[in-house]
C-alpha cells in the first residue's frame, strides 16, 4: 500500500508491520464519526479533568457537546455533590484514553 486518505503511516518495527491489539482497534472505531474520521480529545462518557479556569483540578464525566462544539457539558463530582457545568472544550482533558 502506497497511500490511503488520512493514513500517516503503518504501525511497524522497521519494515515489518506489527499487529495492533483488538482493544485498541475497538477504541479507535468508537471514536469514529459518521464520515469515518476519528475524533481527537475527550468524548461523551470520558472521565475528564478541568485544566484551566476557576474549576481547575475538578474531575467529572463529559456528558455531551453543546451546539457549537466549542463547549461541553461536564457532570462534575465533588465531595458528595454533583453539578452540571457548561465549559469551554479547551478547558478539559481526558483522564483515560489519552494515547490517541
């Protein structure tokens, strides 16, 4: 294979292609949108941490994107209290699944 749209390279050791664990393939497929593009960054259901602003350091679950896709709703979990907040997408990072 010489090229494919959206493919930078094949996972390999030298010139030998390497097998990719099925769990990694499932994780990549779960992040694909209708057009077959892989979403980068946290997705709904991911545990996230707020990395900027007055809520910095708090953790929660990314619930969904807000209309413009620049903001997300995060279900924050604090000591025996939960709150939904609308926050800039750039202000959160995934706690798990960061390898993508």
